């Protein structure tokens, strides 16, 4: 059992997830003060002593000005370090720049590695994240990284809100086949695969279905939804091949650009995202959106980490 206490910090923007986590832990968010100058520089201060405490900075990054939020996070970490905190843990449900995890062409940066270096340099001792786009990002850090999974929460959602007996799990690409197969095994369902050929980045030219979806409720699972062009075209392919309906479940609902228009115009019955990325305002513009709350998973991970307990229990179980 730890001898110090938990201090939860969050930005003054997009605080909803942090507030949910704090409520589950029976704590209040630590008082902080942000000032943004006319040239958009940030002045940050902490309103109480955090000396020798465990600091958990909960930051939702993925929607809006990503680069501003990244710098804000680094400033907060460094402020905690200079205020003599015992440990500083960055809780980043959606790890920024996770898609830039390798050098896929000449003279291209590995920005996910740069993110890891910047967090470490700022003073971060530990990272908690969820469904990393590429698991090898954990190896970019010299400090511990706990990569949690949304799968247990997704399994619960499917069992409680969908017709499981008539469902099939679908991966929208070959890269997500392992994720789809794992979820299908948990639910004792079959799974299908869509092979996509891209003409250029963020544009899909042709999609081919592998598997039988006739008269099935198709559940497309993916780790991330950005413009939702792929999901929309996948729904068309599945319905043309005899599916009853199509539902998409993604961990990180980035929903950038014209994503909301794409969803509204698509043949998708529902798009379900976890709240790793803030999208409450988008739900008002899109009746097809639903969400899975993962604050319980983060809160339990924080409690276990603080008390020196294993977090591997959360890899297969979703706390209520």
C-alpha cells in the first residue's frame, strides 16, 4: 500500500473524462490555473502542494488542436517535476502520433518515438494508454508503459445492446484481423474480413469481402475512425453482400474533417466509440453516434498502479 496520495490533473479544456475518473476514485481534480496569452503561449500553475505525491495527468488528445494539447501536456509534466512530485504518470487514452510508428518512406520521421522522447525529457515516469495503434510503441520508452484494452468493455456492450446470436465480427482491413478474431473468439462468433486497396492516403479505391455475412448483423471493429470513409464503404460492401445491418465499434473516435457528414450519409446503423477522445459535441450533430465509457478502466488502472497491484486483470475484465 502506498504511503502517499493520488493527485489528478487535467486541462481546463476537455475535462469530462478526467471528471468521470475522479468521480470513480472518489477524488476531486487538483486545482490548476491556465492562462493563454494573445500569442497563444500558455502559462500554467498548480494551486496546491504536490510534493512527494503521485501525479496522474489525464489528457484527451486526438480531437481539435493536437499539437497545442501535446505542448500543454509537456508543460504540465514539467511543472509537476519542478514541484517535487514523487511520480508523474501521463494518462493518454489515445496516444498522439501513434500512426507514425515506423519509417514508411525515405526521409520520414518516426514521430511516435519523438513523442516518447519528449514525454521522458519533460519528466514523465510512466504512461497509461489504451489500444495503441502499434504495440511496438511501448518499446520507444525507457520507462514503463501500460497499454490497456477496450476489448472487455466492447464485449460487454455487444452482449448487452446487440443481437449477439445473429452477429458476425468484421475487420475492415487485413491489419485488424487479429483484433477481430480475438473479439470473435470471446463472443463465440464467426468473423469476416474486408480487403481494401488504397489509391492514396485516406482514400479507398476497392474493397473485397472475404466471408459470408448473409442475414447477419455485421459488427465492424477497428482501433481508430478518422474521416470514416473506410467505414462507410465497408458498410456498402457488407449490405451488398446480404447483411441485415452494419454497426461500427472503434476505440478512438477521432472523427475529423467531414466524418460526421460521412456517417450521417452512410448506410451504417450505428457508430460506437469509446470516450478516449472527446466527441460530445459531435453526438449532437449525429444521431447514429453512441459511446462506451472507459473511465472505469482508467480509474481501476490508476488505483492498482498507485497501490502496487497488477493491472493485467484489466486486460480481460471490464470493471463496472
